[in-house]
C-alpha cells in the first residue's frame, strides 16, 4: 500500500524556468457541477499536478445545527446533498434515534427504504445526465430528467415537496402517505426498466462513450481504501463495501439485492456500477411495495419526542402539553454520542451527533461522501490528459453542497 | 447490542490491551458503539496497530471529527471512526486534547484519507496535527480569523468585520 498522501502542496512555478503552465479550472466551469475550483499544472495537455480548492458554498450547516433543536435541524439536512435529501434526513434521524434509543415501526422502516431507493435512482439519473452532457451526449440528459421528473412527482405527492422534503422525522415519518401513492410507484416501476435499457443502448456500446471513459481515471482498490473512498467509486474497484449489506439499517437485511461490483476501476466501470445499482434499487422498491402493510403506525410511540396525532391533541390534555413542549423547547437525549451511517448514492453518509443532555445538539457532523471521495481526484487525473479531468470529476459524482456544507 | 457485536468489541479491547496496556485510557460503551479513549501520545501507534494487526484489520478510516466541550477541560475530543471491511466491524478511537495547545500526531501516514479530514478539523476548530503534509484551511478563506466551530465563536459570526476580511467588503456601498 502506498503511504504517500494525495499531494496537495502549493503549486509554485518559477517564472520562465519551467515548461508547465498553471490553469484555473472553475469555480464557474460548468462541468465542475457547482463551484469547485481546481488548480491544474499542465505540461502541454498533460496534467502534472492538480489541487482542488473548495469552500465557495460553505454555509456552516454544522454550526447552525448546534443552534437548533433536534427536530428543527432536519430541515438543514435536506440542503446538504440536494440530490439526496431523503437520504440525509434518514441518516440524521437514525443518529438521533440511536442517541435516544428508540425503535421505528416496521411500516415506517419499509416506507423509508422505498423512498430512499427512489431517491437513489433519481440521484443516479441526474448523475448520468450531467455526466453524459459533460462528455458531449446531450440527448441522454433530456431522457434522464424526464424520468427523474416522475420520481419527483411521487415525492411531491407523498411529502408535499419535490426536493427539500424533510419527510423522514425522528421516530418515523412526518405523516401517513396519501392513498393511491403505491399505484404511482407501481406505474413508475413498470416504466423504468425499459428506460434504463434505453440509456444503455445510447451509451454502453457507443464508441465515443467508450473512448472517453474506458481506462480513464484508474485507481487501485488499495489506494481507494487508503483514501477512504466509498460508494460506487470503491465498488467499481472491486471492493463490495455497501452499508446496506455490511451494516444493515432500516430493515435492509430483509431485502434481497446484489451489490454490483466491477474490477476495472475506470470511469466506464463506475458508469456500469451505477447503471446496475439503478436496477437493484428497482428490485428493492418492488420488494418494499409488497412488504408495506396497508395499515399501521408510521411513528413510534414515544411521548415527549414524537409529536402526538392531531386528533389526540383535541381530546387529551397530555397530548397537548407534549405537543407544546416539543415545539417550544424540544426534547433532551441522554449525554453521549451516536454515529449512524447509510449508503447514500455517493457513498457512505455518516452523521455524528453528540449530546450534552440539553435540547440542542452539542455537535452534529456529517461525514460527506462527496468531500472525501473528491480527495482522490488528484490521484485519478495526474498524468492524464486535460479532457479526462472532466470525465473523472463526473464519475466521482460530487455534489458541491455536500462537499462544502 | 447484539451478542456477536459485544464479542467483537471485547476481542478488540482485549487485543489492544494485551498488545500494550497503556494504549487504552478508557472504554466507553454507549448504544452499541465502542469508543476507546487513547492517550494523545499513543494515537499514532494505536492507529497503526489497528490497521495492521491480523485480528483487527481496521483498513478504512471513514470519519474524523472534533467535539468542543468548552468550558470543560480537556476541551477538545477527536473522534476517529474506523471500519474493518473484512471483519464487518466498527470502532471509534477518541483522543482528548487541552484547550490551550491542542496538538496531536497526524494519521496521514496510516490512512492517507485523513488528510482532508484533519485539514477540516484544523480549519474549523484550530486543532493542529504534527507532521501533516499540508495543514491549510480547506473550507474557510485562507485569511479567516478564528475557528468557527469552537463554542466560543458566535453562531451569527462577529458583527465587527475583522480587518483582514475587508477585502471582501471594501468595494461594497
């Protein structure tokens, strides 16, 4: 295992001595998917050294969480990785639930799984569309966004919001999904497999696509683990590390699905892994649909933590008191720390919550997969051509909101 | 906590203890998670042992973060979250550092992925890491004053703009 770190010393080129030049890529470059700036030292068209520079979107979400009650902070988690808001909700709520030591009803767990898997498909669709547009395939982008729209419509129907859903709450869900929502999911499930075939027809055998992605951006499995990479990028290197299988949460152990891996570890392998993951997610959604019981609670019975039902508040004094207390001062978990991890579309998303026994968290930390995967970018592109930089940024699949938090 | 989880935790703790009794200052079990508190000067060797020992194999450093317990002392708590992919196990290493001079050895030689994580802690908490190859701010501007995630740093920031930040506001009306 090489122990040399991803080199990030300052680029200093003495004037007139070297034949290299320094190029500023970003922060307004369209293929950096946000505001990422990369300092590239170029020798002709070859990248000698790369130095990512970020923080342009730093909004101090972790600091803001410390000034909110545990329930209020959920709305902030949506805005970290804006392609995976439900996954962020889930990770944060799981961490707080672990801290409190409460269980979530099975029905809510299955609904969570279903929604998070739909979210994974929609996130991969955005990735595929934007990655293809970076490499010059315009039409895939339009097809991907057409299908993503269907997923967002389901979210809007269920949670009332297309993107910043805040639907998963501490102890369960915000409210029961409306009647008829499973028919919409069913319609989507019928449509989607043939659509994924369409993307594959457009890209998988396409000579230009293969030329731009095959053998580009190689990283060995040892280096990927050493650099803490997770998610499809690590699985494309042959390591079947998936939190849903290794450390199952939210009843994932009851679902049957495969963890797709490849061994080539290039941009094409990462593309193939994500396409296969979309198909696996469809399998999980199908199983979850059959598992969700038609009736049952979606919130755990934990007075003082989970807000009471509307009806109860009108008839029971205690319910009214709890409701008032939850929304004015919040609840106080016991002092301690909890770290919950979920498999987000980009890799392992972890939330670390520390409590000092007060109604506001002492510390909330997000282990952002985009941030940590981006660290490997210099390793992927150094020694390669400038045009490959774009393919590599694309297949790491970064969301700058999550990188900077 | 499941039975196997408990056994795993015992194996790890006993393994470390038999390797070096000074490596463990305290073991905390909370909600099924094992935290091993390590003396700051032992951190690097404990991390190396965790990675290389055949019965531990913690090959992946998933996360490193800091907690500021101001005004308590020792003020800073560094938490390193380790995962062993072959053994399907998790572990948290913790180091406690004083507030007046928070310095600890960098873990970049053990896990190169610690590079940016430690830079983030340095940027937001002001904890310094010995022998870090590139200890610079990562999220805040280079000339930012103060460490925003410290508890004595106000949530809304400082109303008085520090002189070094005037270049961001100088040209505004």
